[in-house]
C-alpha cells in the first residue's frame, strides 16, 4: 500500500534520498553508452575491411559509423 511519506512502488529501498539517479550518474551512463556505440561502429568497419567484404558492406559499415557520430553531436 504505502503512505504519503513512503509511497508504494518506490524505486529506492532507502527511507530517504532520491529515487532517480543523480545527474552525474545519468551523464556517466550516457557517455558510456556513446563510447560503446562508437566502439561497435568502428569495430564493424574494421571487421568489414579485414574480412575483405564487398565494397557495399564496407560502405554500409561506414554509413552506420557516420550516423552514430552524427547522433553523438
């Protein structure tokens, strides 16, 4: 059930304190996700080039990298 002071469905088990992550935590998580996307896109290009894929596959991986980089701005 819950009360006004301790509503049901609280996202934190602590009696006090924020129920959402701090701005710093959220920013760090966002930055980490961005680094993972860039790493994955870069890896896709390297894999395509090293495996001697068709030029279309390399172009596709490069296009994905460009989209990821544009989204990071």
